[in-house]
């Protein structure tokens, strides 16, 4: 999808280009930023552009949970996997994708990173991680922060118009203050924009 026609990625041309460039040079890239900044959407776009596999780990609360999610997404039955779990997963990932995205890693314990490094070596495919903070200290990182003001205002406006076709901004100053109060974070812009009065 073109960024020019995808409002959910508005204002993220720079971060997308930076991440794609990093993936050309490195086997692992982290997308780091606060909740609601749009890391997941950016990671999904990377997955689409690189014919990747997207793994949502938001429901995992332990290392074993995380690997169960990964195994299920690959169509592997956890009770029939090879005794070397990571080797089984690595083989499946290597056979099925040109890129693998591990999304929402912030709630997983630190021990997950050690297993993840081994899996990346076994899979031999580029990997993208998303989290609110660094997962691996030395990995190349793309910061996904607040939108610039113009993009944030456009996201607010787009959300309002989707909710109320024909919506127009009657008070640009108030809209600007609202964007600032919401820290120009895309998710907040969309949620509040959808509730602006017609």
C-alpha cells in the first residue's frame, strides 16, 4: 500500500524509509516508542512490503506463552514439536517468510531476549521487533514518537470525517490545542477525532 493513500500511516514516511534502509543492512531492527505511537501499524507495513510474517505477542505473559503463540501461528502443534523447540521454530520461519515481525514485546520477561537471539540465528531471516523500550541493547533501533503537528491535525480531521461525513473544523486553534494535549500520538488522535461533535 502507498503511504499517500493510507491515513493510518500518515506522517510516518521517514520512519518507514529508515526501517527499510536498516533492514537492508541488518538482520534485526527494533521499532521503539510509547504506546499509541503506531509501532504496530508501521511493523505491519514493513511485513507487507517485505513479504513477511507478522506475529502478535500482545496476549503472551511468559516466555512459554510467547513461543506457543509463535508455534501456533506457524501451524505447529506444540505437543509434537522437536525436543529442541527453537530449532523447530527456526526451521519453520526460515521456510515460510522473508521477514518476521515480533510485535508487542514489552510485557515479556528479559529471558525471552536470549531465546529470541538464538531463534534469529537459526531462522536466518530478517527480524523486526516492536516494544516500548529496547529488547536487545545493541540492535539497530528506529524511534517511533509523536507525529509532527501537521500530521497529527490531519489524523484528527480524518477520524472526525470518517465518523461524521462532512465534518469541518470550526476552531483551528482549539483543534491545535487538542492535538498538543494528546501528545500528537496517532491512536489518541483517532480515538478522540472519532468523537468530535459534527
